[in-house]
C-alpha cells in the first residue's frame, strides 16, 4: 500500500508538472493571463498626479478652430501661451513630418519652429509605421527644422497584445537597432533636466544583444514593460485646446507642470483599448502616454519575470495541492482546491501593483484546476488495484458462502460492486456461524463440563485425577467466550460506571485466591472516578490483572493496587514482586494465545497454564473503551501492569 501511495504522489506530480510546462510554453491560456492582469489593474485605482495636464484636441476645439489639420501658426500660439505660463515640459503628440499645406502663410513652418525653439522644452514624437500590411517598418521623424529645435525626441508606439489591448511598451525601439526612447521618457528627461536617452551609437555597431538583422531593416525592440495604469480614460486633468488659446483657464494652471498636447476627439488620433478601459470608452494616445510617463517617473513599470524563474515558481505552486489533498476528505479536498485556485488568481492579479513584477499564472491555475481530478483518478486507480487484490483474496478465502456474484462483465465497476456485495454476504454468513459457535461453547460445551465437575464432587475417588483437567477445560472455554464477546463489543451500549467501585469489587473478588497464598492486597484508590463502558467486561479485565499478579507472586507477598487520575485518564495499575518478565516476553504478552515462558513463572512447565487469552482479552477490552494497557517489568524485581481509560468529565 505504501508503494501505491508513493506512485500516486509521483505520478500526480509528474502530470501536474507536464501540464504546467506545456501550457506555459505554448501560451495556450495567454488571454487568461491578460484577463487577470486587467482585473488587477482595475482594482488598483490611484489619483492622477497634480503636475500633469493634458491639453486635448477635442470636439469642442474642432467646432471653434475648424476641421483638422489646423495651421501651424495655431500650434505656435499654443506653445507661446504654455511657455508664458511656465510649463516645465511640453509633449506635443502631433506628427509634423511634412510641410504645412493648410495655411496661406509661407512662413508657417518657420513660425512654429521659432515657437519650439523659444519654449526650449518641447518634445516631438517619432512614429514607427509600416507603408502596407506586413510591409517594411519605417521611422517617421518631424521636419528637420522642428527636430533641430526640439528639446528631445521620443517614439510614440504602443504594443498591442493578441486580444488587441495595449498593456505594455518597449523602452527602446528602432529600425535596425533600438535607438529610440519612448515619448514619455523624452518628456520626463526635459522636465527633470536630464540628457536624452536616445542611443544613436547602436545603429553604427554590431551588438549581439540588440539582435540587429543582416538587412538592418527590421524593427528591433528591447526591454518590454507593462504599464501600471492609474485609472480609466479621462482620469488625468484635461483642458480643451481652444480654451487654452482663449485663456479660459485658472491662472497658474500650467506653472511647473508637465503638459501633453494631443488628440482626444473621437476618430482624430490613436485610441487604445487598455487594461482599464472598456470597448465603449477607449483611451486616447495622449492619455496613454501620460500613464506611461507616470509609471516611469514612479518606477512602477511592471517587469515580467524571466522564463526559468517563472517556470520554477509556477511548478511549485501547481504542486502545492499535493500537500493537503491526501489529508482531506473528498469534499474538503475539492473545496480547498477551489479556494486555492481563486486565492492564487487574486494574488497574481495584485502582484504587479505590490511588487511591480508580472508572473503569468494561467498555466499554474490550469494545473490547479485539474489537480483534484488527477489526484482522484490516481487514488481511484490505487483503490481499484487494492480492491481487486482483496477481492481475489476473499474469493479464495471465503468458500462457504451461499451467495455468488452476478455476471456483470460488461461493466468492471458493477462487477466489483457485485463482488463486494457477495463478500459482505459471506462475512455475514460467517458472523452468524460465529454466533452459533459461541452459543455452542456457552451452553453445549460449558454445561457438560460444569456437570462433570458436580459429579466429581460426589465421587472423591476420581476427583483428584479428573477435577484439574476438566476445570482447566472449562476455564479455557470461558476465556474464549469472553474474548469473543469483547471483540464484538458495541460501544453504543456503554453506560457511565463508577470505576473506583469497579476496582474495589474486582479486588474483593480476588481476595479468596490471595488468601490461599497468604498474599496481602494493598489498595490506593481515589474516589469519584467515572468512565463510560461495559460493566461485565471491565470487571473481568481488572480481575484478570489482579489474579495474574496473585498467580505469579510468592507466598506472603504484597500486591499494590492503585487507581489515579492523570491528564483526564483513569490509570489502574497492579504491581507485584514476583519473578518478573523478560524484555523478549513482554512483546508477546498481549497477543492472542501467547503465554510467558517457564523462566519467568517459577514453575517447572515449559509454559504457564491456560489458553493464553487473559492478557489479550484485557487488551481488547481496553481498546474497545478507547484506552490502553502496558507493562513495566524487571526480571527478579517487580512487574506493573497498567490500564488507562478516558474519564467522564
């Protein structure tokens, strides 16, 4: 059976490990991972920072300023206004890759370039785009006169997952080499007076760490991070573009603030479905960049744990149910597994907010969900094998049954159920036979022996020769009968008994035998000790222990009989100073049909008289009463038998 248990553990562990590894490596439940990440993001709501303001190109501005695109002079006026208000950095999320074609003023581009130069804190975007589906990716930069006057440049790009939701960015991207920093990083550089993190030196060197392709035309990315969103769309302080031009805002609104300018009107610019937005309320690109900026500034960009560590952690969590499933019932095992499944998913969702790391849990959750069925299957297989072995054993052992299993070979489980039913009928049949045997011993065997003893009393001539063997036979029959009754004892019939009174009565019953050997029975019995039990069997067990002490004690000896209470247990002990019992014999005393050897009895026979059921009977009675019996003995010194039972409070 231990081999079955070990096999169940090992096979279940291997199956769960394989499920976890296969699920993780194939990304089968990547959408579940993303869903849990999104749940954690929606549960983690933080206030927007006071020093970030979005100037939105919204529907109201389009009504006031006309259709998009607007003349470059309009943008120049906005920059001048923000510069005068003391903005710390201005992120202009508008692509100026071609000359102005909307204004009649041929100097419109120069006017905007001058405004950019004057402000000296304007960040312009670089766009990575493809000319066609699956076509070559190109870098679209602002006009050179704008780029040369900008405080910094950054790449505007969001990473869309398989479900079309933007959750992450790459810190560095570029065609051929990851030279471009993110747009939000560029704005933060200007606001904090830090140098640009664009690394154009990478495009001129062959660095294996950036995976530059031989054609030098592929999009190369580095350092992917997930975004810790502060809230849903419209979470940041936003003011209309037209309101800023008209001066309709509180004085000092932009003082030392980071200002992001971009489209918020529907259909005008990039909008993203994010972890915290719904399909009905997409997040404008400019607000997406504001969330990225805040994550970078507070060091809350979320890093995905590398694969080896992730696999190790996921496997460990997947195997945890094996610590409690073997110890719990089927229902508790199922409930605990479901609770563990929900708790682990909830913790995984909150992990990015607590530690700024992401560990995709779907592979482990899938294994945990299957842990209970897999373990149940393995245990059912083990139980089936064990049941088959036992049924085969019963089939060969119980041969006298009047009941035979039905032929249900089409269903193996029905066949086993039928065999168990037949085995149950056989056991009941044997139980009835046992009762008949006990009745035979109780009446048909004991009665003639008792009658024979009575007749011997009337014939003194043969009494001396036959009285001893007949009496011994009668005692053996009585011992066997009482032992069988003890083995079939039903504790539902127990009653509260005065255990101290029971000890006194058993001692009194042994008085005649002790007097014949001039043995003194010394009592030390506490009063008011109550137990639940069967009066007749308990009284006989106590008497057996006392009579054993009388039997093996020398003439004129003293036997100590004690009853005490320790740790809610009634402790009955009998101590004699007879020959003692060797350590080898002590291990056999409480077994069926075992008897002490002659070296320990002081008799000349090979073994002591009797059937060897006395102490076995005491053991059965003690166990039926949720107690125990023990012996402590030294050869040539003393022997102490103790019986302990739980008391009734």
